[in-house]
C-alpha cells in the first residue's frame, strides 16, 4: 500500500511521530543528589503552599515511578530524580535542613557553607539549626552589605530573605525577618537559634552570607547590632512582631554611630501589654550622659541628637494570661551628619505677646522617593528634640536645630484679632506687629493674623508710608518676603492676592473675615526688610467684597489684577479700585487682553470706569464688548469689575490692567499760554508807557505865550457883569516865541522841572517843583477830575487870562471868541489862528 502511494508512507510516519511526542509528558532534567552521613543534612521536596501540583506533574524516581509528590533525601543517600512537567518550580519547593551542634561538641566557628552546592530549579529554603545550652548565646555575623529588617508579612525586593528564630521554652520566637543590604550586622540569640535563608528558583548563591562568631553566656532574649557607616536610617522591630514580645523578657539593640554623626530615635508604632506585674519600659545607655540608664515609657519623647554609640533595651512585664494584648514596638533610628548650626541657640522672646502661637514643623516633603531623607528636629535641650515644636505667648524659649538642611523646616506664628462690637473693641489703626526674635530664625517664617468680626463689621487694611505692591499672576517665588491676603465668609476663601512692601496700594477694605499672612523666606536678607507699616481697623460694613485704594507715584506704571486669580473672580462678586491721580498728570488705562473671555449664564459681567467729578466720563463695558486698547483719564477715577454667573465651570474672569501716569499736555499748554500772556502784558505795559511818554512830550511842545504885563492880572469881582466879548479885548493876544526860550528847562529834564539852572527869561515868580504834571493846561478838553487834581491848573483857572473852567461857561457870551479850540496841529507845534 505504501509502495502504491509512493512517498506518502514516510510522511504519515513523521506526522504520527510528532503527535506521539506531543502527547508524552514533558519531563524536566534529571537531578542527582548525594548526601554524606557526616553532613547532618536532610533534603525534603514537597508541594508549595501557593499552587498545588497538577495531576500530570509528579516527582519521578526509581522508587516512585512518576507518581509521588514528596521526596525525602537523608544523610548517606544518593537520589536521582526528575519531574514529569517542565515547570516544577511553580508547584514544588525544597527544604534543606542542617543541624550544627554547639552544645556537646566543638562549635564550627567561621563561615557557614551553602551545602549541598548546585541545587537549582526549585524555590529553596536553607535551615541551619544551631544548638546550644539555654543560658548560652550564639553570635551570628552577617556579611556586608548586612541586613535590613522588614515586617514578616512583607517580601524582599529580590526575594532573598533571612529569618532568625530562637526558642523560649517550647515556643519558637521570631527574632526578625531581614532582606539583604542594611545596617544589621550581628545578632546574638539565647539558647541557640535557627537561621533560614529563602532563595528563589533562579537565584544562585555560593555562600550562606553569615558566620558563627562566638558562643558565650547571655541573659536576654537576643542582642541585635545595627552599624551605620554614613547617613541613613533603619526600621527595627521587637521580637515576634507583630504577635507580641515574650512574657517578662528583655532584648537589646546596639547602635554603632560614625564620627561627626548623630542619631535620633523615633517610635513609629507600639502597643501596651496587659501587665499583671511590673511595667514595660525602654532603657537607654547614652554616651557622655550622667544619668544612665535613661528609663522611658513607650509614649515618652525619645532621645535625639545622640552623638556616639548607644544601646536601647526593651523590657516586658509579667503578662496577664487572661488577656491577649502583647507588647510590640516598631521604631526608626536616623543617623545623619551633625549640623554645624546644631550648637547655636536661638532665643525666642514671646513674653510681651498675647494670643499668639508659634509652631515649628517640617514642610511638606516632595512626592518623589529618596533613599534617605535626613530628619529635622527642634531641640529645647541637648537630647530633648521633636520634629514639631509649639511655643505660646507670654513665655521665653531657647531652641536649637538638629537639621542638616534647614529649608525643610518652617515656622508659623498665628495671632487672632477679633472685634464683635465696634464701640466695645475700639480697634482703629492698630499696627500688625511681629515679634522681633522670630525674624532671626534661619527658617521660612509665616506670620498669620486672623481678623474676625460679625457680618455687620468690615475690615480695613491700611499703610501710610510703606504701602503695598501687588504681585501679578501670583508670582512670588523670587520675593524674600510678601503678604498674602485672603477673605473668608465661613463658606469659601476669597484670595485677594499676594503683595510685597513698597508700592502704590494704600488701603484695602474687605467685607468679611480676613487672614493676612506674612511669608519670609529662609534665605531672607533682614537688612532689606522694610519697616512693617500695616495697620488694621474695624469699620462699618461695606457692600462690595473688596475696595482697593491706589495712590500712585508720579510718572509710574501700576499693574493690577482681579482677586482670586488662579480660580478666577467668584460668581456675582464685585471689586472696586479707587485710583488717585498725581498732580498735573493723566493716566493711560490699558487692559492685558481685548476680551473678558467669559460667557454669562445669569446676569452680566461689567467693567465700569468713572472719573470722580460730576462731568467726568462714565464708561461701561460688558462681557461681550471688546475692551479698548487704552483710555486716557485726567481725574481720580473708580474702576469696578463685577462678575456674573458663568455658563461653564471652566470660565474664569481674570482681568489684568495697568495705568501709566505721565504729565498732561494741557498743563504744558497752560504754562506756555500763561508765559506768553505774561510776556504780552509786559510788552503792553511797556508800549503804553512809551506811548504816554511820547504823548506827554508832545503835550509839552504845545504853543505857549508870553504873559502880557500891561493888563490887570487880578480877576474882576464883577466878571459876569462885564459882557464885553473877548474878541474886543486884547487880553487873550499872545506873541508866539520860541518854546525853548521860556520853558526849555522842562524839555531838558522832566524829572526836575524847577531846576535852579533853568534859563527863564521872562517869567519866574513860581519857584517850586511841578512833578509829573505839566506847567500849562492841556489844549484838549480835560475831565473835571483830572483838572482838579492839578493845583497849578486850579490856580491858573482863577486868573481871567486862563479862565477855561467849564463852570465859568454855563452860557455863551455874546460875540465871544471861541476860536481857541480851532488850532492847526503841525509837526513843530500848534500855531494860533488869528
């Protein structure tokens, strides 16, 4: 048949072979173990406790023929075995038991060998039973990198685990469970012990990792030595943790501390036992300490800043057999370099302070993990240190720091100021003071003032000289010190903003309770710290959440932003800025963006800008409006921002704006106009003066006559009876002469008209000074007031030859010659027309 089908027969044979091979069980490699009688070693292969072996995975040997799940190999036996499955490490474990007699014979001191060698393929546990008398102790030395203790329920990262047990009576006590790499370098156990080493199936070790170093008497359960070579910490537990420390027993930890390092002990967790007699306690033997042993309770403060090697012992009481509560202890020892500032003492004087609490604590640690984080503690004595320390007002403190990096510490001082009745509390312009001694602490300092008041009272924060500068976008990381102001209404916090000293903000009025926080960084420069100038007052209630008064300096730019910047201005909240205007300047208001970027669901969002004068502009911008690029304002003005209820939770009303103050152009124009007006007035005055002088000179050149000595110079008493016309008389006839001949002295010097040197040829009866007035009346008609002011003109009016008084001319005289006014004005003076 196969021949008929040609090559088909070999093909079918190959396929059947493959199928048969697949159906056969996959056997593991064969292992041969041979044990010598003197080795005192017994090997047991058995199913693990995690996953039971399946029916097709048995131990195969000459006796069991692939049907057994247990195999025991005793001293003097040689066994060849294998497994019927390819992955026996999932289902089977191997235990290697060895007994070391240190009781009747010579104890084999030195390194303990990992025998038999070459055991692989299964998870293995090596047990070394070291036997000795009950009052004797076996000292086990572990090879570097030594061991670190873990909770018995935990697993080591590499799955390589050591366990050390001892026997008390008939009970086995777990001294501890350890992983590789740590500080536990030596363990001494009473009455012998059992060392167990767990190895995963794929781990290959050539040595056990410990040695038997000594056999000596011991009067306690165990002694564990922890050796520190550098900065590190160690977690340690009491024996048989977390079940409970044995009844009325004692164990000790010995700590080896390197030079220039100090240790601190911290109890992380403990339980008090139910004692029938005695009391549980811990005892310390401390270096350079005069009161050893230092006996403390579990809940006492444990020593810190221990410079040198020391011992810690745990003593249990006589337990009450009727109760199950046992003694447990979990603690940490931290060793770090002794800080250089550890010996520096800081005096904190709070004797004059009231209602203040100062707490020093660690700042929140970073989230990322570190192998070792040095601790920081605050000490009020050499070894009396805490990770948190609280001081109250009215007391004096002396503290130091056990801390390599002081940046991990911070101090918070909290002071409460309350006013429940405006008339009763009378808190007006009260300064926010800071205890000076706190400023010298080399750590970050936060001083918090809680200002509490009922709903009908608001708070006012003012600064007369220092004033405040708002840090925009909450950028306060580069500031040595700054203020944070938060308003609270018992439902939510409303952060007004962060501020640094020296700025334009003079006053902040807040409707609700207020928390003011002064934050001073640890690296602050006290020489640059300005004088604290904040004062608070409790005032009548305001309707707006916040009113900020801004008094800018001339030629400055002020940048401000809405409160609660990170989360946005809360719903339906209104905030106002009262911005003053420097003298002779105007402000240029500009917004950081051209939109409010908010969609309102209820109400509208507004920006209202109004100058503080009756005729000033009133600008209202709504949420859908485009914000102007700039607005010029010439008077103090209000800027109000009111929020609506946004349509989306992601909407945030964040408005940032700036005001740049510069000198007004109108002022310059006014100054120029005033200057020009003054110059024009001066020019006008000079012109009028020149005109008057020239006019007077012309008047002085008026035609004059020589007095006629022949007629009678006395006025007739019956003047009105003499009706003869002047044209028929010759008393008015003058002979025209040269002006300089008679009155030349007046033209030479008008300031001294009656100079004795004047050359007067004809008439000289008047010798007194004449002042500014000319010696003859003017030719043009003069008002009565001006004539009356001239005494010379008055005297001449009494002469009939100079009778030009209007009172004498009430009625025209018949044939009167009125040609006096008809004169011809020529360049050299008027000439009489006869």
